[in-house]
C-alpha cells in the first residue's frame, strides 16, 4: 500500500516554490557574508572551530534559539510565546519526520511528503507505532504552537497586557510574513481535521474536530484547506529572508561566530550582517530607552536603527540620535553589540580624516618632552568634562595631598582630550590621532598608574589605548585603594545618599561596587528603583549629537524624579557630565564622589 504513495499533488507547489526561494536566498546571503569576512576573523573561525567554543555555541543555540532563555528572564509571557513558536515548530518537524519513518520505514520521502504526511497517507492504518501514538503527540505539539499564535495575536492587540509599552512598527516584508505565519497553523489544524473527518484518522484534537466537521466535509473542501496550508507556508518562506524572520537563520551562525571570538569593530565589516539580520525586531529594546519613554522620540531606537541599516536607508539623524547608554544592549535577547554597530555606522556616514587638525596637540607634547622632567608614578587625567567642573578638580587635589601622592597632572602639562568624543561621533581616524598623542605622553612620562575622574576617558583608555605597564583606574577605584591601604580615612556621617551609576562606568566598565563601598563609609546609601545594570542615563551623553536640548531636559527631569523618590538628601555620582545633567533635573544637591570624600576626609592616625 505504501509503495503507491507518490507524495505529489498540485497543492504542494506553493510550499515547494517557497522552500526553494528561501534556501536559495539564504545560501546567497551566507556565501556573501562568509566569503567577505576579513582575514583576522577567518583566522578566529579556524582557531575556534575544533575547540570547546563550538560545543558551547551548539548549547547556546539550543537554549537561546529554541528555548529563548533570555526572553523568559525579561518577560515570561513573551518567553512562552517565542518558545512555543520555535521549539513547537521544530518538534513538529522532527517528530513528524520520525512518524514518517515509523510508518513508512527507511524509504525515500521527499520534503513535502513529511510536511503533508497526513493527507498523503490518509488511506493508511493509523494506529500507534513503536508503542507511540504519533497522532496524539503531533496534535499536542500543534496545540502548543497554536497557543503561541493566540498569544502573538493578543500581543499585537494589547501589548501592555504582555508587559510591553510599545511594539515595533512592521515593514512590508514583516506584514506579509506575519500575516502568513498566523494562517499556517490554524490552516494545518483545519486541513488535518477535514482529512480526519473524511477518512476516520486523527489524534484527539484533529480527530474530534474532524468528527464535528464530518457532516460538512467534502473532498473539495479538504483540498482547499491543504492548498491554504501550503500557500501560507509558501508565502511565509518567500517573505522570510526579507523580513524580521530572517533572524531564525542568522542567529545560529552569529552565535558560533561570536563564540569563536568575532566581534563588530569601529569600522563596518561583513560580520555586522550577521548581527543586523539576527535582530528579530522583538522590540524589547524599546521600553528601556529613555529617549522614547521620557523624551517621546520615536523611530530612532536600536530596533529602528538596525532595521534602517539592514534595508540601506539609514540616515544621520537615526545614527546620531542615541546616547549609547547601553540600556537596550543589556536587554537584547540576541546579545547584539548595539553600541558598536551604531558607532561603526556613524563612522561610515561621517568619518572625515584631517591629519593636520590636531597639530596643536603635537606641539604640546613636543614642548613637554623638551622640559625633560623625571619619571612620575601616578598621573591624573581629569578629562575635558572634569576641567569644566573645578570643584571635582579641587577635591581630587585635596585627596592626593591627604594621601601624600606626588601626582603628575596630565591636563596641566600637555594632555589633550581622550579622543572618545570624536570616536563617538564617528571620526575614528581623528580620534586615533588624539589617542596616539596622549599615549606617547603617558608612556614617556614613565607612569605606572593613570587615574581619571571621567568614566568616558576611563573606557577609552582601557579599550582603545595601548599603555604597556600603566594601570588605568577610575578615581572611585583609586580612592578605595587609598582607604584600604590606610593612606586616607573617612569620617562616617548621618547623611542619606543615593548613588547614580554613570553609563560608561557601570554598563561600560562594570564598576558598580567601589563607589558604593565609599559612599557607605560616609552615610546611608539608598538605591533608586532602576540601578546598576538597569541604571538610567543622565540624559546628557556626549554620544547623542542628534538630541535637542528639550529632549535632554525632559530626560534630566525624569531622572531627577527617580532620585527624589528614594528619600535621600543628596545624589552622588562619579562622572562630571552626569553631575551637571542630574543637577539640572532635581532640586536635590548633586555632588561627585570625590567632593563628598573631600568633605569626609579625616586625619590618618
Ligand atoms: S535589537 Fe535586540 S532587543 Fe532590539 S529588537 Fe533587535 S533583537 Fe530585539
Ligand atoms: S543606547 Fe540608550 S539611548 Fe540609545 S537606543 Fe539604546 S536605550 Fe536608547
């Protein structure tokens, strides 16, 4: 009986065509992206391929692409929805394939034979095989996926009920793909039920529904339903590589490449394609964005930036309107390097190398070398923003004096801007020139430690400078060491402080504890509602060239309100820029950590 099965019928055409287009486009994209990887990335792939990283990548694919562990952590309802689609559909394919083998043995079955198994084998005896009631299992899996479809529909209508203030706007490709996706599984249920109704097979769900439909079921209706199912699959597969659903096929290679050490850089490169097309446009990056929730700015958040870059319609406005606070990056379930991508887009849109632009800086270092000073051990780099905050400078001077530290003041003797503002604006070549000049000066000076009060400088010193033998510290880390070494002491008080994590210090450099430890020595520390990795941006980031002053003011006021709600008497931060920005948004006194430490300096016994 099974030898008569041909697995061909007119209704399989949309499915076969859709699948062919899908695989042709994906193959084209993969070949293009992989063959254009730069040589250094290819070397990383070669080194990583036969290492433990490959096993870890495979496990990550299972936990993230099928189980969606990260989405579960952020929002369990969304986690369920994504898992039901991904895991449910994958299991329908795998169990369906096993079912085919169980009934037909090892004979060749074309792809459509597995997909439309129920209708092609409707005349077979459908009892359990190998002790497994496959029809019941497949029905339960179909129900599982359908519950995800229902949740997805509900999310479109009432996103707030699923914990999302905003959902993403759909592109044409997304609309076509999503529309067909919503039909696929309901059509499958109807088609299988009609086949059950006509031929007497089916599991507990399709069988029961089939019995209900039996009075109206006709072969024509059955055929129409299978055509509908096949058409929905075909349309979805054609739209898939041009829509958000391309992430399904891109996240897997992205995970492997990332595990092998490939990363986005300051210049665009082929690897970026994997990151960009792995974005599922889930929209989880929307709600954390203060530009949206406090300043009302739409269509510039990471999901839209990535979308526009993918479809080659990125504008400077979208690329520039972002504080690079990193709040969205910590939420992204795909782990995309959103700041790096935004940076290298800015570079591609703007970089204008001008090699004579920093001649003044070269002059300063030449003059400095001519002075021929003896080597120093500790250098202090205030940075542009601290130079505009003289109270922080004075406080640092008091702290150095109290500790008996003989400090070389980089900004007084030739130091120029750290270069990060230029880098953030996309002028990477000019930034590199700045960095080279500063690095030469630090090295020539013989420093062993470089202290800075500015988290922006700290991040660039740590990530972009080559400073052999020089340890770079934020002033919070340095002050903590002075206290631990008994070189300064602090008097405890009764003040109630709240602490603001600057983006570049917290999410940027992972420094959360040293400032808190110091604050606790001087008074009571009260945490704001969103803190540490979730901390709010002050709103005045130097990365946000595209923001107008009203938007900045609205964000500053919203941040100020959050600190006022803690019941603290004052706000402490550890960044000169944050200090100014927060002070504009609250009536509470705002001080840099160094200033508070200066007030609490005690005589060392
Ligand atoms: S960037 Fe990340 S969080 Fe935002 S839509 Fe894409 S995958 Fe989701
Ligand atoms: S980095 Fe910050 S400002 Fe930029 S899109 Fe993400 S959350 Fe918004």
